[in-house]
C-alpha cells in the first residue's frame, strides 16, 4: 500500500488531542506530541488561526527496516539523556532496544520542556520533566500498533501482547512493528493510555549502557565544532579586553596578509563591538586575528576589578539586604553571648565553565531563510536571536541541535551572544555558511561566569549545641537580572538562584534570616552547574560541621538531629551513607580524615563521605562514598556515572588555580595554564555510589553531585589541619 | 760584584721557580695585582672565580635552571612556575609514557605555537639540581660544587664542562629559546653563548675554582 | 605555503599549508579528520593527542613542518588496532564517556600507555593520564577501563 503523502494536515487531529500522527513518504510512522493547538486550517473552520509552520516534528519514527528512531527533546552534552529518554519511551512501547537509535531534536516549540515551557536543558530537569511525557509517547505508540494488529487479526487489542518490537495475537499471530507502522498510522490516537506498572519495566530502572558510547570512542561522532559544509568559511572574533567596550579603529593590513583570510570587519556584540576575521580555515583566521591592531575605546564601560569587588562585597555583607527568608525573632541573635556565636565570612571567586568543546555556531543565511547548527541548551531562544539579527521570523531559521562537548550551563545563555555574533557574520556572508569558533582563550576570558559571592553568617548557638538564631547575608550579582527569567526568578529584589540552598535549607533553623544584595557589575554572569548551590552548600555544610564539632557531636548524627522531620530524601541519603561508609569511615589510616556533607538540590537528596589526606600540600581524595535519593532512578548506570564524575567536576572549586580574577577590567587568566580544572590526580580516586530505592517521580542528577564535594573535602581537611576554610579556591591547604 | 750577581741569579731562579710552581699548581693562593698578559697563561683564581660568577648567572637563569630542578617536575616561564599539565620527571628525566617531554617539545622551536624545542628535550638529572625542594635556587658555592663534582656531573672534567657548554644542544637552545605563544621572544640569559663559553673557558683554565662562602 | 606528504594511518596524504600550521588543524581541516579534537591549543588538555613516530604527541602545538616522515596515527585507526580496540571495548563496557569530547585524546593516551606499560599500576595510570583533562570528570571510570583493557591484552 502506498503511503499517503506527508502532509501537515492530518485527518486524525482532533481539537482536544495532543498527539499527532502522520505517515511519512517512506512509509514509516511518525508520532509526535503537539501542544494543545486549535484545529488545523484544513478543517472548515475559518475562525481557527493558521498554524505556524514547524519542521517535521516527531518523537518516534519506525522505519521499514525495523530501526526505531527516537527524537530527544534535549541537548546531549554528557548527561546521558540521549539514552535515558529513549529508554523510557522504548520501554512503554515494548520496542526492541537493540533497534533503537536516537537523534537530538532541532529547535521547535513542540520539543519544549513540559514544565519550563521552553525547549532547554537545565535545572537537572531532562528526566524529571520529560519522564511522564516520554512514557505517554511510548504507550500511545504501542496502543496504535496493537490496534492495527488487532484490526488485521480481528481480535480485541486486549488479547494482544507486545514485546521487543513484535505484536503477538492470541492464536499465534505475530507481526513486527515495522510491518504494522503504516496501518498504525491510520489508527485514532488514544486520548488516554494505560502506562506500565513499574514492575513491568524492562529498561527503566536497569543499568543500560549509553547509545553514543562507541561513536564517542572511535572519533566518528560529530560535535558542533566538527561541522564541515561545502564552501564553509571559518570565523574568529576579536572581543574587547574589557566587557562591553567598543572598537575605535583597527588596522587589518597584517591580518589580511595571511593567506586564506578573506574578510575582516567590525561586528556588533551584545554589548560593545568586536572585529570578525573570516578565513578558509581556523588557523589562518586565528593567525590573522593575532595580527590585528585594534584601538579599543575602553572609556565608557566599568572596569571590574576583583580586589575592589571583594572590598565592596565584604562591606555590603555587613548590612542587611533584601529579605529572602525571615522567620522567627530577628533579635534573638543579639541575646546570645559572643562566646556562643560563630561569625563567618566566606568568599567565592568567579568561575568559568570551560566545557571541553569551545563555543561555536555555524550559520548559513540565504536571504529568506537560514540554517544554523550548534550545541545549545536554549535552542528556541538561540533560534529567535538568530532570526532577529537576520531580520527573519524564528520559523524561517532551522536550528539543528548538535552533540555538545560539555555545557554545565555555559550553553544556556539568554542573550545568545555567540549565536548573535555568528548571525551578524552570516548576514554579511550571505549564501556562504560560516562557522564561528571561540578559542579557549576567548572562552576563559569571555565572561558569563558563576558570579563572585561573599557570605556573612552569624550564628547564635544554644546550650544544646544547636543553632538558636541565624542571620545570613549573601552578596553576588543576579544571574537573571536583565533577562526574561528575572520576572519569574527575582522576587522582592532577591534572585532565587543566589540564595537557593540557604534560604530554602532543609535544616530546621529557628530565627532564621537570609537576605541578599545583588551588585550590578560589568561582568556577564551565568549559571554554573548547580548554580546557587555551588556556594550555598559550601557555606551551610562547613558551618554545620563547625557546629557539630563544637557540640562534640558526630557530623552525621548532628545533621540528622538538625534536619527538618520532612526532609525525606536527605534523611534517606544520610541513613544510606552512614551504612555504606561504615566499613571504612572509622578505620582510616594515620594522616587521613573523614569529611561529611549533605545537600539537596533540584529535589535530589545527596549525602557523601570523603576520605582525604594531604599529599604534596594538596588534598588527596582517596575515596568518596555517596548516597543519593533521586526518586526513581531511570538508568542507575547513568546516575552512578553522573555522581562519580560530578564530584570530580565539583573539585574545580578547590583547585589552586580555580578562579577567574579581574584587574582593571581585564580577566587575568587566559587558558588552562592559568585557570586549571581538575586532572585525574586532583579528582577522587574511587567513588562508590548508592541509590536509595524509590518509586517516587524521578528528580534530577545532573547538578546534585556538585555541591557536596567541596564542603566534604574541607570538612576533612579541617580535621587534619585545624583550620577552617572559608575562601575558595584552596590556594594553600 | 760577584756576590751581587750571584744574588741576582739566585733571586731569579727563585722567582722562576715560584712562577713555575704557581702555574703548575691549580689550587694556589691568589696573587693579587699581578697582571699576566701572555695568551698561553692560565687564569688566576680570582679571574676564575669572577668567571664562575658569570657562568653561575647563566646557569641560574630561567632558561637553564627551569630544567635543573630538585623536584619531579620541570618549571616554565621567567617566573619559574611548575610546568602545566602535570608533566613529571620520570625515571630518566624524559617524562613518563604519554607525557614524555618529546610529546610536545620537538627538535626545534615551534614559534607558531609557542613551544620551545631542541634535540633530545629532557630534564637534567637530579645530580644536576640547582634548586632545592622548595624551588629556591642554590647558592653559587652549592651550584659550583655540584657542577664540578665528577661523581655527579657525568665524569666531566674542566675540558668536558667546556665542551658541554660549547656544544650540548639544550645548552645552545637557551640562547635561541624561540617565541612564546603570544609572539614575544623568550627572555635570554645575561650572556651571549660566546660570552658564556669564554667565561667557562676562563673558569676552567683557572682550575674550575669554587667560591667557599655561601 | 609548503607542500608536505604526511603518512596518516598508513596512507600518504599531501597537504599544502602554512608551515606553522599545527598538525591538529591539518588533520581536522585539510584532511577532514575531525576525531582529533581542539580543547585548548596549548597542549594543556590532551584532547589533540595523536601518535607520531609511535610517540604520544599533542598535535595542537606541533607545526606540520616539524613532523618530517614520522608516521602519524589518529583515533580513526584505533578500531583496527588490537590495543586500540581493547581500549575502546573497555571504554564501552565501563560506560566511560559522557560528553565524549576529550575521549579521543584519553583513548590515544591510554593506548600509548598500554603499549609501553602493558600492566600499569595505579601510579602509572595517574602519572601517564595526568595531563588529560576531562571536564565531565570521568576519571574514575577511565582508571577502571584502563585496567580492564590491560587484563584483556595480557
């Protein structure tokens, strides 16, 4: 039977249905989840608005050869979502996992995060927010395949059984999904569907290896930076040495003398201007940029300076800010004698994300449309930004999501600055595709850092050793100020991402007052994997440890006592940690110490114990035992991987050269020689991960590993050296 | 008359004997203020020590001392910070598998990428350490001791040391150290290679004297 | 511009480039072999690791003019190499990769290590892999996979 021609106007779309099924020209079945939109214009309803034209939006495609292509509505940048989301769908669909292949969805509203309402990766929400969505997609697809088979065999669907891409009938009938796809496409889309009982899961909850492993081991996978198109040019941009500054003039004679260089011109940046160099290849472009003589106008922008900022921040921290949380009696603290108080000031520097794949985007502008490629955590935002620069509508820009070499938040940028730079160049090069590459130097010096922070905490300790009153001031730039996110995230002048982990602590702290100041500084800032928790967890967990030490209490017992009764996940994690670390925690060799930390972020409770000694004047992390309650662990292998590796990522904060500093507006670090992330010697040697068994809805695992490691390590160091560590990075131990 | 002539003869014999004695004995006390101008003459101890100070100033310049460490790592840069990427000495001073010196350092300078290079790039052996374990440069006396100790310096005598300074590729490299990644030329030692060799020669001809004080 | 004939994975390849062009960019852009990655350009991260004349080499800092006739081997050849294959299989069985961007360099480094030290100790692994950066932090599994590959090969 020949396939019906592919058309956006499908007969089966009903006004209330949110699943659209269409047949492909090749005879496959496409199932897609569509937002609740009015009936298509092909229906005789003149009042319905014309639907937007989207690219072919689909989540599942069953190919005639039996391969099942599942489209993932997320960027894959290491977190394993390109495997775990297909697992969920394939499980409900009873698909043969060995036939499943996955692709990353291009920018399109249909791929938006169901909770956040926009297409993105962030907030550790991929599984948490799309678990139900992908289950339903899988279940509905299965239902339609079964209905098609049942119709062919003249049996009831309930008499059919599915397994490994095969429908079996009650009397030995059997049909493969590939054979049924066309007929299934004609079936009505079920409005509701029965999901599996968890006991029926074949994939979910199992340790399933990644689909993209081999291709990432043999050099065949293509990242955004690897893109090659016919006639493509490569661009690099000279950015101002002080954020937001402008080009006054430039001399490109030497630059243009480099063979392979074609164009040099000024481009607008989100703030300020820069100079773009266009060449056949990267190396000539970079050589040419190095030969540019640019006269910058640095006068009209603030020259941020770390030393000045520390002074300013520390002064601000001594004054109350905008209230984030205020409960109990503010004055209680004043009644506590000085000898029963802790007054602690903490300092955290700017941090660069430095994902291994430097930032890049490729765009070809054809006048009435454009095509873009890149690893993006904010595809539709970037698509819209590119469209704006090119004078197009977003739907005239096809944005392909490429595999990304890490992100950690760096590819989720509200102002789409890299895409805008690229679009400005593509506009000029009309018809020729151009790939913009940021060098590592561009990346380290290019801003969008985890903001600098100062905390000042004053704790009054009661006679039982528990906190009686707690006053906490946090100073740091607002990440979302000036972005559309501000409306949701900033309340009463407090950016929630700056106080999360403290203001919403799960510790039962009476007379608790947290406030924040958000200085405006000419340094672009951004969310760095686990965001506010990167600094708040460090402060909370080191202070709690100090309180426990003063109370001569076991650090785990103290936390258990102080946690709110309903801190279910943290309590579960702490209990499991205590059990799993018991064999080694009390029998450490001379020169080793244990450090404990627990923290909940993105609704996942984490507790860890570290075994640390000091070697060559640095902390040597021999072992980390982690217990985590992430709700249902969809892929325990991925969860384990995220935690084993996420704690290594968290060690970035401890590295001696783990800070971005500015002097008179200029970033002082240039590359990994000045901003040095953890190598294998710096990372924990062994990490054992234990997952609290749970049937609760899955919560995130991407960010929760990060906040606990730095405080756990310094809590161990405190035992070895007697010092309290309140300033990161750890320059000296 | 005859007594006076005999006395002159005796004195000149003694003078000649003294000169011969001091020329043949390398460890002799300084003969202050005596200018000796013949080309074949040996340097005085004072000249030797002065020449040694010049040699020392080169040996302890960053371009040389960065590879004469006491630790298991080389240094880099004029500020002599620890070499990045955790490169280590290894059993022969050539690094370890995967991170050998020649993993990056080729046979000549790579100016386009800012990586210095020379034949057989490697660390000086620990017996030739000119710093302490805290990366502090050793004194002139200590370095001189190390350099002239034949049980430590690969059995080089004075002539061997001179040849080493004249010909060893990595020594030569220090005087043509190439460009950094930012295009600026690396800082040179305080002497040219010719001056360094000349100073070495003077020092060797003085019998490679070492200062006694710290 | 100069013309060089390079031996890459056993094949002669002719390129005409500026002599100062790092081997990395010749591989990626002139030969379209993008398996070898750009991570930093100053040899600090190891993503660009290839084998030149049998020695692990950081291709981002070696100008093509200094290669000479030394054979070049890249990640693309590892599947056909017994040590390379064992390492890749171990990487897959241990589910090492996350974003994967550093892994070409990690694998090339691990292969070089195992060729010289078939039974590396923890100390060997840490010293030899000590210059390869992984921002995702997959170090724990890299250690385990190297040990597995070693067991497979010996």
